[in-house]
């Protein structure tokens, strides 16, 4: 892969970030991150690092205030009991921490889903050292995962998706300040939102697209999934026409150095980043729905929902969305199964009425 490619540059950036987080943790934690390097992506390891920082902060703040953190050895983990971890989960409900940059106290709260993820990180952490026989106990496995209450999928209904695209095209409901820039971004925004709605790709996959990743002859785009796998995802003619319009405009732009290959450019002629896409989706979605908080991920949910409704094939949905485990897909789209079961109840007639 090109050493200057977006994916390579992102990996280098996140690797540097991970090393900075590792430096905050006890030194034996480095063995854990090295041990899972070949089986996890760098973003996953960063998430583990953040979770472990919170865990050790809790231990030294609440349970082991006199412990010498700098010379901590891995056998320290054997001191931790299942009850300590249960206290940790309770602590996660609400705690405060000083921001190292601003020196201000910041409040933190975690719901059941966030607690479950942090416990899952801890289980992976303990499992590694227990498997390597560097510790005698694995208390994390003895603590039950918090019960997660499933929430309805937030997505755009068909009419809302139509209104969203119409609004991007017209810009009528935008503020006067926003309308000043609308003529410069309309084709880009319409192509980008159409692509997200029409393929279900992740926003990180979208901003990573280069101009040569699109094949108009097959209506396909080459994207890099989480974990680094490259796959081809296909789009409809409606998305194709939106992309073609933008690409004609894109050819007239002069990208900044290092951003020559980027498909979607900002007004500064640099590759759009994830935060920028999140902001533009929020800007337009506010105009068409007052109650729903629509993000790029919700556009992905909209696509997944529509695809499942049309095909009823959960395995196809999982494949197109890039879910490694179909159970992840089932978990997110279980409520649609319920809708189908309700329709089934109306189809079968016992007696003619």
C-alpha cells in the first residue's frame, strides 16, 4: 500500500496516539497491547487503552491509594477481586476527573452499554495475562455483564430521506449565512449523503475514499473496512448520477498538497474528516426532522433497515454492512423481525370474513 495513502497515514497517527496512552498505564500493560497487536485494529487497542486508564484510575483513587504506580508488576492484578470490579462498575455510573489540559474537573457518566463495553475490555485484558500464566486468577470473568436495554433503531423514514436530499439540493431552509456557501458545497454534500444513504458505508470509510476508488462502469467503490480489508461495495444509478455531478466539479478544484487523491474535499481543498461529515449531516437533518438526532451512523442504519425490509436476508445485510458476526446485525435489526411477524399474523386467515 502507498505509504502516503490515507489509510496508512491514519494508522500512523493512531499508532502514535496509542503509544502516548500506553505511557500513562502501568508498564506491564505494554505486553497486553503487543500480544493482541496481530488480532485487533489500532482503534480497538486505543479503546482498550482508554478503558484501562479509567480502571486503574479507579483502583488508585478508591482502593489502592498507597500503591506505587510507577513500579507496579503484573502480579498486582491478582489482588483484584470480583467485588472490586463490581465496585468499579458502580463507580462508572458517575465519577469526576481533572482534565490535564484545562485543569478543570470534568464529570463522567456511563449507561449499561458503556459499562458492558468497559467490562468486556477488562475481560480481554485479564484473559490475556491469565492465558499467559502471568496471573493466577481471572476475576473479570466472574462478574456478570450489565443487562442492556435495547433501544429502537434511530433512522430516517423514506419520506424523511427524500426531504433530506431535496433540502441539500435546494438549500431553501438554510440560514442566510449557510446559503452563502451552499452553492460551493451542494454537489459535494448531495453526492456524499447519497453515497452514505445508498451504500451504508461507515463515515470513516467514506472520508477515506480516493478519486481512483470509484468505478463508474460497475457502479462500485473500493473501501477499506475496519481491520484493513479492502472490499467492493456497489451503488445505484441514483447515487452514480450524484457522484458524476460532483466529480465534474471536483476536477476543477486544486487540492492542497497531500490531499490530491481525496474524493471529498473541504472548502479549504483538504480531505474532509469524520467530524466535518458529522457536522454537515447534522446541519441538514435538523431541517427535516425535529425529534431525531441523525448522524452518519444513523444513515447507515437507514440503509441497513431498508435493505433488510426489501430482502429479508440478514446475512446479506451483514455482508454489505461489513459486520464480521451476523449476530451483531441481528441484534441491531431484531425489531424489524417483529414487524415482519406482525405482518405474518395478518396474512394467514382462519375463516373468510
